[in-house]
C-alpha cells in the first residue's frame, strides 16, 4: 500500500525541453573592395601608385608649400542661387525672373529637362522655363545654376598650358559636376541637412583638380619639370592630391557663407559624402587602384552605409553623366 502511494505522489521528472534548431550562421558581409570589384567588372588586382605618380604628387605639394598655388575666388553667384532655392518659402516667380535674364542658363535648364537622362520615355517636351523648372525640381535647378556659375573655376588662362593635357582639363570640369550631382543625391538620400551645401563642397573639391593641374603646368612651362609625366600618372596624382589642394584653398580663399555655417559633425559627413562619390567615380575610371579602395573603405565607415548603397551612388552618377554633358554643352 505504501509503495502504491509513493508511486502516485512521487515527483515525475519534467519532460525534456526541445530546443529550436539554431539558424545557420549568416554569410560574412562582403568587403567593400569585393563589392566594388563586382560592380566594376571582374575581380581586379590591387594596383599601387607607381613612382611617376608619386613624383607628380610631390611636385604639386611643393607648389602648395611654397605658397605658389593659384586660388581663384569662389563665385558668389553659385552660393546665392543654391541658398535661394534652399529656402523653405522660395518664390517660384522670383526664381523664374532671376534666371530669365541669363539666356545661357535658360538654355541649359531647358536642355536638361528635355534630355533622355531626365525624361526617359516621357513624351512631354518642356519649351518654357517655368514648366522645365517645375519638372526638374528646385533643388536640381539650383544645382544646374550653381554649376554654370562656377565655370570660371575651371578655366585655363594660358593656351600653352591647356595644350599640355587638354583632355585632363576638360575631364576635371565634367567629372566635378558628375560628383557634385551624385554627392548631392547621396546627401539627400541619407537625410543630411543640406544637400545644397554638399553640392557646393563637391564643386570646391573638384576645382582643386584644376588648381593642381595649373601647378604642374607651371613647372613644365618654366622648365622646372624637364620631361612631362605620362598623362595616366598625372591623372592618378591629381586624384590623390586634389584633396590637399582643396583644404589649402578653403583656408586661404574666402568661402561662401553657406559653407561656414555648418557644425563640425555636419561638415565631416558632408566631406565624406563628397569624397566617397569622387572615389567611386575614380575607381570606375581606374579600377583596382589600391589607394582609392582604401579610401573608399574609410568613407563607407565614416558614413555608416551598407555596401549596397554604392550601387545607388553609381546609378546616380550614370544619370548625371548625360545631364552634365547637356549642361556643359558637350553635345547637341
């Protein structure tokens, strides 16, 4: 009897807990350089900067240290137009009136609004300024106007200097505008406070390419550089050193107020956005450059973006290519 009672009230062992099957470990995220290689084609070997590139970099830095760098003033009209369209209460009538008096700018705005890069498959033709501005949006109108206003930063005063490397002079302006549009789109997509300010930062950084080319051209023309370096070496050196030139130009030149009104954290993010887009454009032009890939990794970390964003940036730059060609009058 006692044994029967014990059997009834004895504490039964709890049933074994069945643990859910652990999910398989997630595959490691691709390294930025792997994704970049996939975007730019087949995997590429890293290419270090050669001695010709380092020599050109040193020559341009010597001009900076000697204080011989020619720094043109930033056109006030560029910042003024961006500031105007950036106001929350911008008056479209006032903007149309301001632009109307610049026939060259009107032609560029109409050209971009009717370009395949903007219209796509749309059949509507914009033949009036107001309709084109509404279709493009005020931010893009401001950027087109600012890009036109900064043309003087990319002009070459000397014919002999221009003839040393004409393709590089032209590419500096074109690539700068592509980077500026791409960086502004990135800033807008990442909700940075002032995409217009990012656009202007990109123009300043790109104008530094022309300043660097001027510095090298001066050394060639006055005989300090006896043998002109290969064009590929010049382009690669300018890709690296133009950032230093831009920093010097910012310190020595009078910056527009729009660039001096941001706090340090905003400035760092804006500069990183410009730098990342410029680096991606550089890598598309010269795949595998080791210094550019290392730079891209730092900028991705600074902005805290996923590598998938790089595809978005390059797509924006592809669309900007045609826009810039129309804006600069590079084709009919």
